């Protein structure tokens, strides 16, 4: 299989057009039987990526511990910390993501830059306009955003969402890192929620779970859009879809469980959680995305424990049994993923469904 990053380097150098690169990858994918049923996302090309990423984390922790010690707390302190951090993150991205093409540092810097950009813009909004956007002195400005007044009257959520959107858009437009697209989408969703809350105060806050579910379904729909454009899972579209699926899963899972919680008791709630996880598991099998199941595993483990507890199993034994059952479930499903997927999709053989989901593979690498 051709290396996508090497092909991207050829595209950046003008040796290939993006269309030619995609066609070349697709051609080799058809002849590479060992690529069957992959859900590959390139996090790192080697430990060099990990080593650089560790350095980034240590550097920014030092930055956030160092600058605040020279300043008094408040909006200027937050701005004085996040402003330089935003610029430094971008400059490092130019070198590590733009020039060196290091995957894991590019992912890490994407998250950091989008977050720093949003916090900086929100702090500027409060500082320049003389608005009170900070409601509490919580210590280090590393946690400054948690001291923002998120009330709709001062438009903090709207400013933060718009800034996250533009920060993600800048990073994605410059470096084409797939995870940056998820940051862009997250910013757009926060902005949309803030606009709705501004137009109808209290509406979002009174119906948080339905709004989170809608946000999760939007992320899932976008992920399926990119998946449908790359059924062979050979281009960067599959990485874009992966991160969107990873963002959609917890939004859907948490919101659905929040809406079904009632007075049915521990046992009834545990059964409902297991049912939701099973449904999500079927969807994951159909679209061939294990990432959709990750957010439900903790809930599933807790549900199994509660069922055992209701059967008078003592605490330590219940925890051990829950972990064993959960681990066995993951190992069994993971090992037999292709066979189980073939069984689930058998009734849909020859249907239009396969225009949007990967075909059933016969061999697994």
C-alpha cells in the first residue's frame, strides 16, 4: 500500500495533482488484498513523533506555569498567557506539521491551537470592550476558560464558538490535518447553540440532551459523508470521518442515556444502557467504525456491574466480573468483527446501503 503522507508530499511539491494521488491510491488498494477491513488512522510514523509530542506537552505546561507567575490574575493574565501560546503553537505547527509532516505533533498542535485561539479571542472580547467575562478567580489561567461567564447576556459562548470555528478553519486550511476539521465542526455547533440561546434565552439550557443528540447526529452525518467518498478507506477522507465519528459517539451516547434515565431503578437503567450500547454496536458494524463503540464501553461496564450488584454479588467480585465480561466482549467482537459484520449485513446484500458503507471483506490483515 502506498504511503498517504509520501503522496501528500508529492502533491505539495507539484509532482502530482490531488486527483492523480487519489486515483493512484485507489488503484493500489484494489490490488492489495492485505488491506482488507482496515480502520487505519495514522497517529504516528514512529517513536520520533511520540518523542516530539512529549516535548510539546512539557513545553506548553512550562509556558503556562511560567507566564502567570509574572502577572496578576484576571483577563489580562489569561490574555497574556493564551495570546503568546496561540502564536507559538502556530509557529511550531508551521515547522512540525507544515515542513516536517509529523502526524502526532500535527494532531496535538491542532487541538492546542484551536483551543488557544478560542480562549484568546474570548479574552480579547472581554478586555477590549471592558466586559466582565471572568466570574471567578480559579488560580492559574490554564484553567481560565472555566472561569468565563458563559451566560448568554455577554455573548461569551457565541464569541468562543466563532473563534473555535475560525481557529479550526485556519489550521485545517493551512495544514490539511483531518482532526482540525472536527475542531471546525465543534466550533460551528457551539456557535449555532449560542445563536439559538441568544434568540430564545433558556431554550438550549432547558433541553441540553436533545441539542447534544442533534449535534451528535450532525457529526455522524458528516462522518458518513466522508466515509461514502472513500469506501476503500485509502485517502485522507477516512481520517476526517474517523475523528468525526469519534466526536459523534459520546454526544449521541451521553445524550440518549440522559434522556432515558428515569425512576425505573438501577436494574432498569442498566438494561436500557445495555440496549443502547447494542444498538450503537450494530450501527458501528454496519458502517464499519469501531470508534463509535468506544464511548459506550464505560457505560456498558457500569451497567454490567449494576446488574451483578442487583443480584447480590459483592463489590470486589462484581468489579472483577464486570471487567472480565467487558474484556471478553471486546476481544470477541474485535476478533470476529468481519464475521459478525457479514452476518449483520447479510439481509441488505445487493441494496443501496453499500453505496455508503464499505463492502464486506473476505480477508483480514
